[in-house]
């Protein structure tokens, strides 16, 4: 089916009480794994990539933004389930403008180095440009601890979105969705965190646009279910997918003996191709999240 806009996607999620997952991808194999999971589970989905590493002069591959953009837009247009594309969490105003020009379904500007006023001002400017081009805008007034960093444990401090600031931010910027902090953090470790549901209920009552949970990999499953019941309509997942991919690659490499056929084990596309196995592992992880979010079987 054709690409659906973000409002249509969120409207159905609200009507039928489920959350749509944004499953972070980083190359063709991971993009395809997310697409295949959505098709198999008959689930609405958001596909795209993170802007945290854009721009990064240390990035091995240079000038890949347009390549990735064209790739996901082409893949999305061929899918049979409802799909929206995203350029997520970019600290670069210029790249967000590029994503808007590329007609992503939704974009997000978030720069942890800016104060609240600066973040609000730039988000307002970019949201106006997005709306002028038929693109939605997600906003955030703080970055979860650990995002884009190399931490292994939580600090123990609960990060909660200030309700007054959130209302002001939404009103002035006119964003279409708001990423909220209700106790979740981004962890490199396998640890999980619980959410502050009383605060989430207050945010849901005061904010009349879709609420988004980032760092979905580090939240207990039961907490995710309850958050969806309360009104979370979009959940971002990244770490769990990279873990699934890496663990599969690690296992496959350990199992290969010295008599391997290199033409079969990498790049052949056959069942014993370690990249195929990694993609399937990631697909399995995405499918489990779709069931957890309640989006499985909700394609229209």
C-alpha cells in the first residue's frame, strides 16, 4: 500500500489502543529485517534511521544520508502494510531540513547541547518547514540518559518530563508527537527499568498529541504493556535489535569450522549465510515487539 502519513498511523493506533514501533535500522540487511517482520506480522510500522551519528566526521562511510534516505523510501513504497518513514533524533538542523525535503513521514530534531529555549526555537522553525512540506515533526525537551553515549549502568536518577515545560513546548512548536521521559533510560547493559505510571497518566491528561517512548529495549515488558494501555502510541527500539544481530553473528562465527566455503557463508543469501541468519534473528526480535506493542494484525 502507499505510504501513510504519521497522523493517520497514530489515529488508528489511538482508536484501537496499540503502539506503533519505530525499529532502528543501519544498513540494507537491517532495513529488510524490519520490513519482513511487519509484513509477516501484518503490523503497521515506522522505518528509518537514527540521526545521532549524523554528521560525524569519524563515520567510516561519508555522505551516506541520501543513500539511506533513498533506500528506505524505496523499500517503504513497496510494502503492503501501513508504513511511515522517519529521520530520528538528529542534532543537525541542516540534516533535518534535508530529511524534510526527502519527504520523510516524520522527522525529529534533538540536540542535548541546547537549553530548553534554544531547543524550542529550532524545533518550532523546523516544524513549520515540515508542515509546509506535508511532513510531521516529533519533539523532545530532554535526551534520555545514555543516548549516543557509552554507559553501562543507570545513574539512579529518575528523569521525568516536566509537565509545564512540555505543555509550553507543544503549544509553541506545534509538534505532532512528543517524546516523554517517565523513568526510561538507554542502557548498553541487559538491565531493565520500570516506568513512573502516575507521571505518564498526568502527561497523557495534559498533552493532546501522541506520546512517544524512546529506549524501548530497556523497559520491562509488563511496563510497556501498561504504558500502551495508558496511551503511549509510538515506541522506539534500537539496542535490542543490534544485540540480536550481533549475538547471531557471534554464534555463527564460533560454529564455523576450518573447512568453510566463503561463497556460501557470507553474501550468498542462502540459509547458512551468516548475514541471513543475523537478519532473521533481528526480524524475530522485531516480531516479538510488535506482539508486545499490540500492533500485530492491525494492518489495514
